[in-house]
């Protein structure tokens, strides 16, 4: 049996780590500066959570975490907000603090020389010099580097989430495995079996299966919303002022319902709000619940995000769920690494 040790930088609630664990890739630790990540990370994964700013982590500390494993893997998803399509206000040269996190990733790669490196981010990251610098650094260090934009729905995730995935190895060519599903999983297949709720209601027995409440006007709006439709289907008196203005007419993907027979749209950190995107339930008059969002991110149904006596905070849990690497995409990345390791050890 191969002695593998993986460290997950910017680990969040543990989506990537959980995918690795399910594929038999041992993760020893996850590092993130958000204290809210500690409970879900440690409660669902047999790995240690280290609450640290990655820029303050030294290569020596990382080497210690890897231990004497034969194969060392450095994984991570540097916070993607600066690169996302929602953040076009950021200049392409990346002066914002978060941009520098990829340089921190490169610094730790250089200082520890793990056998394999993997990174996941939004597709737009490739347009920025920091990404090219990251790739160039790895190549200079002797890594064979592969990267491409992959559609998570082709790997079992029930949403259209396109992500940039990078794989690098010191031991020859490495690449992502071929898609694992022929047909994307639909919203109905993912969440159709969950208990029906009204807006603002919580299911007994699962604190996360709770939907945010709706104002009287938004309740009227969702009642006249068709699955896959837009606010343009509404009676004139329900259309928001901002959408009547010329500048708002093109924003048709908000205040909308999902469709049962298609994958969900990309989950964001505000996926629990009807007005924040196509996050209306296909037939119930409410936004999707936090649990439904987590399932759409391919977290197992029983993945614990808060303790039994913990308080449900929508903004905090929305952030953890929306920012996560989908578990099934994590599994596909882990499988790609396993295929590569099998090829070079036989």
C-alpha cells in the first residue's frame, strides 16, 4: 500500500478533503483562516484543522505535517472571489490582497517540493498574470503541469459549475480523468426526495434543511415564477424598479426558479436567497434550503456543518457551502491522482 500524505490549503468546510478521503487519499490536515470551517472540517474528516492565514505558514511546518510519507500531495483552492465573474472591478494585475494567495501557494510548493500539486479555481483565473506566474514557477521546479476548465456536472455534481483544475507532478505527465457520467445529475435526482417546506420553515431533525423567509412581495413573485423562467414572466406590478431601468433589463438570472430535469446553476455564497440568482425551488414557493445547496454541492446528506446545539447562520453557512469544492469534483481529482500514481509505481 502506498504511503500518501496530503495537506489541503484553503480547505474551507472540507469539500476537496472529503472527496479525497472517499477515494482513499489520506489527508493529514486542512489549513484555513476561517474559524467557522473547524467544526465541519474535523467532524466529517479524520484530518486536523489548522486555523491559520496560509501566508503565515512556513515550508518547515508543512514538511512536518507531511511527515515521512512516500508520496506528498499539496492541494488547495485559493479564495476565488478576486477572479470570479462577479468581481470584474478588480484590475487584471491583481493588487488586491487575495490575489497574492496564489503566490503563497507557489512559495509553499517551492519550499516543500511535494510529489503532486493540485489547485481548483474559477475559469477566469487563467486570464490573470498571477496564474501564469504560478504555472511558470511549477515548471521551473521540474513539474509537468496540466490545467483545463472542467464542467463539474460531467463528474457527478448536480450543477453547471465550470472550474479551472490544475494538476502537476514531479514524476511525469498527469491529467484529469475522463468524465465519469454520461448524463448530468438533475435537480430532481439530487433534492427531489427531501421533505417539502414553506418559506421560513425548518425541517425537524435537520437544522440545515431550512429555507429563508420571504417578504410578502417576494412570495407573490415566486408564486408567478415558472421553472426556468425569469422575472419577465411576472405581472408588471411585481417587477422590481432596478429591472425596469435600462441597465437592469439584462439581469434575468435572479428571482428565478430552478428546473427539475436539469442540473442546478452554480451555487454561490448567497444561494439561499430567492433574489440572489436562480435559487428558487422548482415547485415549492421558497428558495432552496442550506441542506439542498450542500447536496447540490455533492456533500453527503448527513454532512454536519454545525454541532447539534449550534445556531444556523445563513450568511456563514452559505459562505461555507457556496465556496466549497464540490465533493464529487474532489473525488474526480483524487481519482486522477490515483491513476497517475498507479502508472508510475507499476
